[in-house]
C-alpha cells in the first residue's frame, strides 16, 4: 500500500469513529470558556519618575580614603524626614569606616573635581549598579524623588558597594512623610497587612514565567514575609498600585521548576506592580495624594541645617558693604544655593536699607564692621563703643536679626577693644587681597584654590574685580566639593568667644 493510500485509510477510520461517537456526545455548551485567572498586576521596568515643584537643598560628599561618594537632597527646614535621610548617609559612611579601618573626615578636592553636580536625579534607582560604580571600589549613595504631591513627599536612597570590580551589595530605602501629620516612615511602614501583596506578587511572577496553574498561591512562611518586608522598604506607591522590587533571594513553591524563573537571576523581572491594599494611615495618605506639592519651599542656604562634620564647609565673608554691587553677589549666592556672612558698615547700611533687608531675607548672616571703618587701635574707648552700638542698632532695625559677630577694620584690635565690643571678633584664614586690585585671573585662581575645610575667606562686596569673578569663584568652590556657609553654620551655632580665625576642620 502506498503512503497516500495509508493516509487515506487512516483518515477514513478517524472519520468513522467520529461519526459513531457523535451519536452519543452531549450537546455543546456554547457559553463555555477555558478556566482563567484574574489579573492582579503587571511587570514594570522601573518605578515612575516624579516631576514636581519640590525644592531641595542638594548635598554631596566624596572621601577618597574611604572610597565613598554620596548624594542626597534635603527639604527646607527641620523636617523629620531630613534626619532619616541624613542618617542613611551616615550609616554608609560608618560601614565604609569599619570596612577600611579609616576614620571619616570631610574632604575638599582640587579644582576640576566636578563635585558641583550634587543631589537627586531621575532614574537613579533603576540605573545598573555597575554603571553607578563606574569600575570603582567603595560605596556610592544616590537619591531620587519618587513622590511630591499635595502634603506628601518621598525620597529613595540607594547604596551600592563594590570591590575587585564586582558589586557586593545594592540596597534601597524609600522614605515618605505626610506634612499634615508629621508622620515619617520607610516603604514598609505604608502597609499593615502584607499577605495580599505576597499573593498578588507571586501570581504576577508565575504568570510572567509561563505557569498555567490555577492553584491558589500558598501562604508565605515567616522567612518569605521577612523578604517581602525588606523589599517593601523600597516600595513606591503610584495611582493606587504599589511597585515592589523583586528580591534576588525570593523563593516560592509556585515558581519552582519554571524555566523562565530559574534560568538566570539576572533575567528575572526587576519590579512588580500590584494593587495597593492593607494600607496604614500613612500609606493611605501617600496613595491618595494629588495636586501640586504644598510642602516647604526652599529657603536661603543660611537658614538650613548644614552638617559640617559630614560635608566640607567653608565660610565666605564679604566686608565694607552694602553697596550697589551687593545685589549681584546675592544673585550668585542664590543661584548656587550658597550662604555668606556680610560684615557691614553702619553708614552704608543706612544708605542702602533695602539691600540690608534683602541680605537678611535670603538667609545670610549680618555682622558688625563698625560705623565708618576706623582702625580701632587708634581711637579712644568711647569711640569704639559708639561705633559698635550705633551700627548694631541700625543693622538690627533693618535686618530683623540679632547681630552677634563683629569684624574689626583691618583686623586691628586690642584686648581692651575686644572687651568693649562684647562679641566674637571674626578674622580670616584666607585673605584674597581683592582690595589690592589683582587681575581677574589671579583673584579667581587664588580664591578657588586656597581655601581648606573650615576656612574663613575674606572678600569685599564693594570691589569691581570681586564682582566680576565672584560667580566663577563660588562655582569653582562648589566644584571642589565645598558648601559655602555662614559663620554661625560653620560653628553649628556656637561661635567661640574672643578672636576667631578659622572654623572646625570637619
């Protein structure tokens, strides 16, 4: 029999059998459909990026001895979330200290270090860890704003550690706050009940891996709950869903034997989006936040807490003003989120009251530089008293702030004169000699290259040459890693008595 004949015979047999069986087959159910599962979520590539009006003070520290490079953003004012975020950076520093046996201290770097780039950036949480490390050994901390709507705010901090060219740790913690209640918590504090999240997450993962099982997801063990809760520290709420990072150590019986899950951990999904359930009050506030961000607006740097034991601080001081040039200096400081101390002459403050008010309103410190700049070693005691008291009265009236520091003209002062003044005499450790009219290039280079941690730098906001180079100077100091602060900030509000020439080294 030929192959064609054999196929024909077989087909006839099949047709005959079908005809026989059809006589006893039940009527077809036209409404029948295959069993299916309810969609509980989806796989996503990364959490959503938040674009908002939240204004942050950006920080960055780099210490090459410890191999640490950290960035974070701080909300205006003394918000509890700021302390939690800063503590995460300090924890990373402490871990680096323990790993290398080296004590941390702030570092400033040579010009061109590129440290003017600081603060949070979109995509920091989803950037590959190896790309963040860029071949370095040590620890990198990056941040990203994940939520800024209405009364709520969320910032994620990611800590990546690498050694010998390989990433050894990669952890993220997301901090949230509700300004209406003052509540602060990490992502896991948004959920009171995690069992529904486990069920939904495993359901999504097994479908993504190709499972056709209709069996219910088994309840998690205590170990599995612990793994999920750790992952929830980095959870992001968005439009009624929670985006959960898939832990590398995640295990579940529903995933066992699935080739798409077991083949390679690197090939597994990075994030799962499921319906947000079991929310705490803080979680409910985060989930339902809407509208423009109404949290604190950024203030001048001089109003902010600056941890000078963590970041490299120096104090910029400007003497002999205010003057018509002073607004330009203020513009530069504002644009670079920097602070300075203005040692003002009483007669000039009286002549330019609006400038004094602006200096104070933008968060800078105002100090007493006498009424009309006499050398105090050449005048009688009563003149010293008059010079200081008249200037204090004008500065307090115009600025609305106390005047607690003083700088003697020319740095000339006797012990007797210091006692009459009754305030710390703030001298300097770096004299830029802008008053001697150096070239623009010379002044720019000296003012950028010379300062160290804790330096008090002397410049004048009455000099044309200083006005021309000031923007470059501030930018160059930021590039070296410096944070420009007031005298009060340099000493954390506790300025020493007597003659002061330099701040703490960090």
